C-alpha cells in the first residue's frame, strides 16, 4: 500500500522543526504540510525544507492565503495526497518509527476506513446514545485492538478511497472540533469500520494548544457545544430526534447560556438537511458494538 502523511499547520514552526525528522523517518511515499496562513515564521521554515535539510521524500507544501480553519486545511491536504492510506498527524505529534508498519496490516480488512492511534495512552472512543445525546468516554486501556466510534483528527490513518467517498471533514465545523466525530459517525453509518490499535503509538505534545491560544474559554466552549449539536443533527435517526429536542430544551432551561451555541448552529440547518444520506446501518445497530 502506498502512503501519504498530511500535516495541517498553523503557527507551528517550533513543532514542525522538532517533529518533522520523526515524520520523515516513517519513509512514507510523500509528506504534505498545509500551512493555514501562519504568522509565526512557519512559512519561512517550510521554504527551506527543499534545501537539503530533510531526507527524502520531499515535503510538499500547500499554502493558504488566508486562514480557513482545521477541517478545510485537512481536506486540502487529502485532496493533494496520492497514497492509498493517508496518515493525518497534527503538527505537534511525534510518531514512533514503526507507526506505518504497525498500521498498514490492519487495512487488509477491506471494511476498515480508519485506524486511530494510541495517543499518550488515550484509548478508543466508547460511545452510546442517551436521551438523544451522545455520551462518550475513553474505553478501557488494554493490549487489544478495539472498535472506536471515531478516528482522532490529531493522529489517525485513513483509507483514501473511503475518505473521498464520505467527503472528508465537513466545513461547517470550522474552525474545528467534532469534525472527526461527525466523520466517524458517518463512516459507521455507511458500513465502514474504525479501529484503535494500542501498538500504533504517537506522542501528542500539547493537545489543543492552538485553539486554547486563539479562543477565550467561553467562546471555545460555545464552539464545542455548537459543533456537538450539528454532529447530532447530521447523524441522528429520525426517531431519535424527539428525545434529542427534549434534552436540548432541558439544557437551555437549566443553563440559559446554552441557547447561544444552539442559535449559532441553527443557520447551518439547510446544509445539514441536504447533506444527510440514508444510512446502511441504524444508530441502534452501531451502538451495540460499543456496549
């Protein structure tokens, strides 16, 4: 299987300079860095990659003239990728040298869409639906391969042909958060599988550091809440919406500030309604895999 590595970058010069040697050591067929209009010297650093400072393969650089957010940045990297399996790594992720060799055998199963990595001993996503809302926790950390509800946007490998079929990350989640949950949910509903492998190890230096620097805590929480709602609206089965609506109303009554992300999500309803597709699997059938 041919392999590509896609790294979405934003103001990450210090991470890229430290972590790219480990990425190059994976010996993927290509490495693609997508710079989302950084302002910290990332562009100058990437300009010098072709000067012999890194071993082959050559790093392909895609530049955005303006910041478009994480989902579109990743999608642009995948659009340029030629590998059958695409490794998506955050700029602050350090892969272990055997990451590719550990991961590729898992794709021999043609139903596998993605493999999510063991990130700082963070395990698989165990999820259920309670009163129309997702509840998810990290599954037990052990030495077994598990199904995972989604593949982390910070460190996972994806089968490119299925990524294209599913349409990648949805831009309505821009600037980011829960675009990976939505894609994983859509993948399971389309009949694909996502797995977590404890031996596919990465180190994530500072998870969420870019978002924490870019947003104050209140705005960040509203962004998370808005995107969480939209992921539901895209993927709930019709019969699950009454319980979902009741749960949302209860949240708003208990915490009136929750009305803000709800109002922020509503303008995206036309896109959500158009993007919904008949699933191959019902949510009831999916969630039995995680109980």
